[in-house]
């Protein structure tokens, strides 16, 4: 079958994007062929589209680390034609053709059945960002976090992960402090459930002091670098920060003192190689007791609008989530 796909090619002048016609015969070997109805835009997709070798090594390439749609055929008995499914993480959209094509072919071990209570479209409104936010909150809860502990900070709060984290924490009864570098987004964040909004510059100072006045019970950090170091220094005794991003830096310029004097915890979160059973369990949770109304966070594009959005996300100009919809 022929289908449309967004393709990234590397040239001496840089990367070139275009929408091309492909055949399902060209897709990689795999157990399950899926007709993709929706994908989404993530920071990693933008890096792949920019030609970053740390994300994608082999070009031409079709990005899209998220995909949701309908099974066309499967050699694995766990799936049959017509099943609605979600595929995120693993190698999808990195060096395996991803959700910016109307079809993908992947191993059965990458595929999650769409849970009852969640539409194909809404699963991609969440996508990797929503799943990652859910994992962050789940880790805080596993460490014993409760609303009575006090305010929970979310850094990079207008991004995909941050927006979902703000909404989910508020949904669970936590007081949420949202940190952002964008202006005029207070209403957006407060509509998601933030009690307070602070400028990211409050976390950006490279302060040499090993610990600062405790301001937050817990935190979700999507930024890394100096802001994460300052969050750690400002956690209450026994507080935890779930970390999942490095848009500021991959470095962590801090000392051991907050860990051994305030008993704080840094909780690493990965949604890429997370075993499929754990992904499936969290999707079930996001479709039931953690189901959210994220309609205020969503923009929508087709394949022909992807280049602009991918450039915007790298420039920090995107708020919330961007859904990619394939036209029939």
C-alpha cells in the first residue's frame, strides 16, 4: 500500500523536509502493521528532524516517537486486524520509521492495546509527554508524596510534560507551583490547575550555596542543569524531585549536601525503554482515575505543517501539546 510520510533528508546544507509517497513494502520488518491515525510533536522529534545524530543516525528518516491507530495485520496472536493500539518509545521515530507516516511496522513488544475510556485521538494528546508526566507523578506518589506535604513545583510548565504534570497533580489535590520562561501564560497554567506561577529566572541563578531556603515539598523537573540544582537545594526535608529533561543542560552542578542533610531524593524517569507491561499499566491509569481534560492544551497540524511546529518547539515557542493528524 502507498501512503504519505514526512521525510527528513540530510544534505551538505543541512536537513531537508518534505512529504513523500512511500510503500508499506519499504517499512522495516516487524510483527504488527499499524495504520496511524494520530501522532504528536515532541522535543525529541524536533531533534531528529534537525538531524541530531544522538537521536537518529540513519537518514532519510521518518520521525514521530508517538503513534496511535488501527492494526492492519499482525503475525503475533496478541493482536488482530481492527485492534486500536498505541505505540510509543523504544526505537520508534528514532532509527525506526515513526508516526509521521500513515503506516508503521513494529515488533509486537512495542504495542499497547488502546485502553477502554481513551480514544485514539486523546491517547496522542497525551503521547510520550503525557506518559512521562504520569511516570513522574507516579514516582512521587511511590515515595509517599501527599497533598498535605505542601507545594509541588513543576519546571518547564508550559511544555508537553509540564502541562500534563500540572494538570495531573492538581487533579490529585496537590498545590502546584508552575515555573515558566514564557510571558502571559498565567491564565493558561492556572486553568490547568496551578495555584501560583513563577518566572524561571527564579531558578536560573548559579548560586554557589550548597543549600537554600526550602520552598517546595516535591517537584517535577523537565529542564535539568542549574534550575534542577536549585530545585534540589530548595526541597523540604525528605522531598523528592522526579526528573525527565535536559533542555537547560545535562549537567547537575550541586553537592551531596541536600541529599545527606535534608534527605532529598532525585527520581530518574524514562519512558523510552520502560517495559511494555509498565507502559500498559500506566495507560490504564491515564484512561481511568487519572483521566484529564487537556483540550485547552492542544493544537493540531497535518504533515505539511510539521516543519514550522518542529522549529518552534526547538525555539521554546510551543505551549502545551501539538497533535499530528493523518488525512485519509
